[in-house]
């Protein structure tokens, strides 16, 4: 995420005499979640990424800013979902099986953004926000259960909801890491990912993107999930 971003930006400046804009799709993971239920993540929030992925995204931002004569805009979308996504899709598959698992039962504030809105923001960034960084979300925050509730409503599902003990899930993550390491593969579940999934507050302010880029999200979670789940069904993913 960091080295290749820097190399690509440097090469672009070197070979293109009229490079107008370099837009980096970063991640809110570069900032990391808040540790308290109160508050909201802004562009001024001090970064405390909780995963290697987040740290690499933060380093990409830092290195991009060192490229001379580069007009850039950095976008930090929160959790992105939409057709063809395979991350959150894992949760949808469990719901279709009638299983609705959660890690612990502590309340959370989560944020999401639909992939089409991310694409729209990227186009907006081509024409504004020079040398600036913007957080992206759909402008709302959601409880830990709303993703599942909306999915059940759209797909007309009934599930068994249960909460896995945090320590039990962490043991599974440690075992998964060990097995994946022996197989020389990345673990689907690891301790860092558990910390990210359990984070108390991912609520994200996107007022700067509205005022400076003219970016106004079209999709809230219900509208975006309805379109996404319809695509999964039509293409036999679910």
C-alpha cells in the first residue's frame, strides 16, 4: 500500500508534464476507531490504526505527501460494501444459513459507504480538494445489529442470533493464524481483525467532503444493501 503508492505517484509526476490530479483511495482504517462510544471520527482525529492494513494505509498517505510537484487528494472511505464484495459477504452467507453470530455483546457505532458513492467521490476529487484528505461515509452511524436486521428484512430471513465470547473468538483467531502461517497463506480471521470488528466507535464525519468536494452520498445502508443483496441473488452468490 505504501511503497507502490509512492512509486506510482513519483512515476506519474516524472513522465506526465500535465498531470492534473492523483487521487488515492485510502481507508478510514488509517485513522482507526475511537475507543469511546461518544464522539465522531474527523479528518483532525489523531491516527491510531489497529491493524497492519491500517498502518500501511497511513504510511501510504504520509509518503504520498512527500512527492514533489504532485497535486493529490486522499479519500478515506469507511467500510465499503456492494456487488462483488467478498468481505462483508461472509456475514451475509451466515445469515442465509440461519445463523447470526456476533462477537461479544457490547454496543457499537458502525459506519458504511456504498461502492457507487465511493466511485462518485473519486470523480469529485478529480476537480477539487487539492492537497487535502477527506473521510467518506454515508453520513449515518449504525448499531452492530442493523446490518443483519436490514439483510433479514430484504431477504425475508429468520435467524438464530447469538453472541460468541470474546476470549473464545480470540483463541480461534490465534489458531487460525498458526495454521495459515504453516500453509503460507493469510488468515481470514486474526487477532488484529478481531480488534477491528470489536471496535466501539467507527462513526465518521463527512462534512468536509460535502462542503469542499460537493460529495453528497446517494445511498444509506438500507438502500445500498437492497441493491447489493439483489445483485447477489441474481448472480447466484446467495
